[in-house]
C-alpha cells in the first residue's frame, strides 16, 4: 500500500477524522466511481478493542440495506490495514445544518424524524442498537434525504459485549441514563432517548442539558428533568412537545415502545386531517330542531349527498376547463394574426421568385428555384413554376428543379411521371441521375393534404377533450359508481355506505 492507495481504491482527499477512523474521498479503479473510504490508521490498529469495533461496524453495515442507512459496499478486515467503502453523500450532516441555520421549523423536524425512525426501526428489528444517535451521524443527500451512519459503537443484542460493564461509550450530550451508568439492559429505548435529544436540538438550537463540563452534563442526564421544548420554541405543537418529553424520560419504561410508535405519532401530528376526518359529520346545533331535520338514506337519495359533497369540486373543474379554453383561444388568435402578417410578406417574396423563374436569365432561374427548395413547402403557383422549369432546354436548370422537388416533394407526387420520363429519356447523364433520386423522394413522400387533414382532426379532438374534461372527471365516475353492475360486483360499496346522512 502506498500513501495514496488502498487497493482497489485511490484515496483523493480527507473528509473527516474521529476516534474510530479516518474517512477519505476515494475512487474505485474498477469503474471510477467516487465513494467514501473509512480507514483504520496503523497507530489505532494496535488497540484490540478499537479493531474489534471497526470489524463489528463493517459486519453490521453489510447486513443493513435501507434507504435511510448509509450503504456499505464492503471492505477488508483480515489484513493489518482495515478499511471499508460506502456511498459518498455530499449534503453534509444535520450538525452542519444546525450550525448554518440555528434551528429547524417543527414541520421539517417531523419530516426528518420520520426518516430517523424508519432507519432505527429497521435496525432495531434486526437486533442492532446504534448507541451514538446524534446530528453529526445523520448524513444528508443533496436532495435533503437523511441517512444514518457511523455504527462504530453499535451493538448486536445477541452478540458478545465489547464494552465492559461499568464502562461508558457514546456522545455525552445525547446519552441515556442507563447508557451513562454502563449497566444493562441497553435496548432500542436507549436510541429513542438520543432521538429525543436530537429532535429537541433541531427545534430549539440547543441540547436538552448544557453545562461547562462533560461530567456536569452527564450528571444532569441522570438527575435533572429536561426543560420542555415548548418553553424554548413557542410554535411547537403540544403533541410534539409531549412526545419529546416522553422520549427524554429517565426510566426506559416511560418512553414509547419503539421507533414505529414514534413514527406513527409524528405522522399524526404532521397530517392531522388524515385521522378521524368525516366529511358527513354534523352536530345537532346545525339545525333548528331535531324533529325538522330532513333525513336522507343512502338507498333513498344518494345523489343528493353526492351533490352536496362534490359540487365545489365540480365548480373547480369547470373553472379550470373554462380558463384552458380561453388561453387556447388567445393563442389561436395570436397565431392567426402572426400568420396573416407572414402570409403578406411570403406572397411578395414568392411573386418575385416566380417571375425570376419565368425570365430568360439562367442564373436568376436557378437561384429562384433553389430558394423554393430550401424554404418550406411550395404553394400551387410556386409548384407550377418549378414543374415548368423541368421542361427547360438547359440541363442545369432541369437539374436544379429536380433538386428542389427532391427537397420539398409536398403535393408534387402527381408529377412523378414527368420525373421518370426525364430519368429514362433525358440526354444529360447528371439530369438522369438526379431524376432517379427525385422519383424515389416523391415515392416515399406522404401527401401534404392528408397531413393537413390529420392535423385539423387532431386539433378538433383536442378541443373536444378539453371541453369535455369536467364531465369525464366528475360526472362519469359518479354515474359509473351508481351503476347496478358495479354495485353488484363490489359488495364493499354497499356495506360501506352510511345508513343515515343528515344534510
């Protein structure tokens, strides 16, 4: 191994360094992919405990394949030089984000928390306890996705313990009381305590416990109740404030059961409308008296209930369709106006070229014919002038006309007989060769008349589709769902209807 190579990786530059190794930006020689290479330095390799942790981290990462856990590509643990490669994330860490912004809004904190819980639930289900949950170990992609990294302190529930009883390992600002005391059991709830510390810090910009020395911070984790995050961040929803307080409970039994439960509670806070929403729910004070309340059953008059619920949606679609039609009409009028100006200029240009073809000057004739071949489809008068040039006594004029027809075959397929006659009988070899190419182009060219008809047909169909969109989107599904065939085929539709709906 040279100073810049750990085969098969070329080490480019150092990205970070910690007690469990050095991370480099590396290039894999097999396909030039840029990855992150974590290397255990030689001076650390003499520590058997650190070597064992490094080997265990690699084994754990190789087992964890999850969208919110950093992806490990494998490594080497048998030789003296230990290393492994993982995906390189360029978005920094949550710690970098906090340093830059100071704090994060509560809705974004919940989005991050959902991703954290997804990773922790996956790891915990496989018996992996991370033990070092902190903002610096959550890496960010450029799109803002979170990935959990650094499993150097992680333990397997069924594995042999590396940290001896009475010894503490972790980051002191985020350590649970049972982790500080170094006594079993270290469980998934240990990570949930650290998760509560991370959420607290993201919301408030500070950790739950702060003191001048690490020992003082550890003492606060053990003995003092943490402040409520709502006292530091006024806009935090009460439900989120309560959830973080439960995560920071001293007793593991008082914390949520697992990361999945935390995720479900976070989701209910972020999207409360999804829980218990009943569009048909009404209270008694909505009516003058209970006896005068009209009662409509789903079997008697379902259409009334549908209109009451879907009429606003219907109006929205009608407005959208009307706006679309107005925009299309304005675009059509603008294009028509531009086309009228262009048509006037084009007519003057075409008249001059037709006159040049009719002149007796070969140079002017060939220049005008060539321009018709280069600029768009020809009109009927231009086509007639070019076809007339096929009968010129000059071979160069006939050849130029054939080239123009080859480039712009348009509706000139009816003149293929004249072109083939030139191909077979013309006295000039160059004219015959060009006539052969032109005849082939005419044979392959589609009819412009048919293309114009198809274009108009498609425009009419598009207009009809836009105009009828509200009916297809709103009326048609309702009619389909009311049909006896659908109701008979899907019994759930009948069983899910409410027996009584008050309007």
